[in-house]
C-alpha cells in the first residue's frame, strides 16, 4: 500500500468501522456498494481527507466513482495534490 492508501485505510478501519489498528479493509472493497460508507461516513471521510492532506475536494470531484474504494479515493487524493 502507498502511504496515502494506508492513511485512508486506517481512518476507515478505526473511525468508520471501529476496528482495531491492525485491521484494514481491502484496497478494492466497494465501500459504497457494500455500505461501508453511508452519507455521514462519507462526509466525515471527506473532511478527514481535506484536513489530513491539506487539500479541497471540489464539487466536480464529489462523484461516486471517486469514492468506490480505498484505491479510487487515494487516486483522487494523489490527483488533487499535484
């Protein structure tokens, strides 16, 4: 896992799923389809990402496909950091 993927996975595991620090969801687990993220969890994740990575996620990037999995979220973060 990349550092960005690791950070996102840890947040989801600990703050959304309330799992132990050693647990992380798979990179390609469908977070929305599997209902890992609900609307409140998604909003909290977006707030965390913006603060953790010092970036802003604009309305154009608030698309379901950008939040399908840890991998797609990390790709969004990497794209916005450039």
